[in-house]
C-alpha cells in the first residue's frame, strides 16, 4: 500500500520511512503540508501519516484538504503530549488515529499503521462492492427493460404486438371519452400475401413485412401506436386525429407501399405489392375498442371484395335493387 509520511523534521521522517518500509509499505515523504498536498493531488495515497504542527500548513489543515479530495483516505496524526487536545480535534475532523511523540516503541508505529491500512483496504473493498452492486442493478434494470420491451413487441417486425395494441387502444378510447377527443384507427392488410409467399418463399415474405413495418414507423408520431395485428395485418392507432386526417395518412401509407420496389412485385396479381385499408374514428364509428376495430375490419373487407389497393373510411352507400 502507498503511504505518505509528512513531517518537517528529516530525522523523524527517516525513522518512519525505515519502520514502515520494513512493514511492507511503499513510502513517499514530504517535508511540509504544502508539499504533501501537491504530492497527494498527483497520487491519491490511501494512507497518510502527518505531524500536526509544521511550518506553513498545519496537519489539521492538511487533513481537511485531503478529506475533501478523497474522503476514503485514512489519516494518522502525530502529536506531542502537550497538544493532545489537538489530536482529539483531528479525530473529530476525520482522522483515523493518532501517534504521540516521542514514540514509546517503534512497534506502536507499525501497529497503528497496520490498523489504518486495514481500514483503508476495507473502505476500498466496500466501495468496490457498492460499485459492483450498482453496476449489477443497472444491468438488471436494463435486462428487465429489454424483457418488458420484448414482451410488447412483435419479434419479426419490431412493431408492437396484438396484446399491447388492444390494451393501448382501450386506454386511449377511455382517455378520448374523458376529454371528448377523437381517436382514429387504421386497419390494413397486405394484398395477395399468400401469392407472394408461395412465389418467392417465406424469407422474402418476412422481408416484405419488415419493410412494410419500416414504412409504418417512419410515418407515425411518438404518440401513435403501430402494431402487427396478426399475419399480414397491421393496425395504426392515431390519438386526437379526425377521420379526415386519418384517411389522408392511410392514403399516404398505401401510396408509399405501392411505390416500394419490393423484389418480384411485378409477379403479383396487381403488378405491385399493395395494401387494403379500412379507417375508423371514435366516437362516430364505435364507442369502444371492439366496435371500432369491427368497423375498420368491415371496411377492410369491403376494400378486399371490391378490388384491393384502396383506402376506405366510410361504408359504400346501400343501393336499391
């Protein structure tokens, strides 16, 4: 252990140096408090033995500076019988122990230094354990956050999953009721996805779904929720969004998908990869999550039935036959 001896008497420093080096310490020395403080700032010694009275900076002042720089450093004060009260003052200021000069026995120096060194080691070990525990807790928190994220995300696309979307939609509609706000829902399905899978294989089909998810992510606000509803079906919840704005957003997404150069899209029945979209808005199209989803699903089915690659926000008019 590195140890710093501070005393303005060279003879005393020499005695301490011999005793402490014999005990296995790596000893540095300083002839004044100012010199010791400079040395300590360069190398933060875990143990310091200093005289209480020196020309210039006193041992008490040095103790105060050291504790401000590194509270874990153990400081032993050397004092004479006449200044024993000052030693008590140093203990109250944070010194570990004191030695009375002249020394009754050199073994006493070794004993006090040994105890102080053990205290310094225990303090260092305790701090390391605390830091390890802190790091472990941070790692556990990160792992828990990752697990929570995995629990609400679709493994393929990275969008939110079906369960999370259902919970979010129910909460948002409840909030919309309380504050009398709109909440729109976009329900979409990839047209002829089975044909694409059968023609190009499931890996290419997965790649298509991931690309589509990226298009959805790039077009949503932080308050929106984009999710994979199941298979090739996707949903997008738009808080505080009117039907008109939701239809406009849905049309933008439909157009971007149709323009995306998916591999082999020319072999699809429509000559492109496209989506069919139904749009619903609370409270006009449903007063709760199930009714809103059902309305959007019916519109989606109508788009599928009437040719696909279209956005529908209202049911077609009923005509008399």
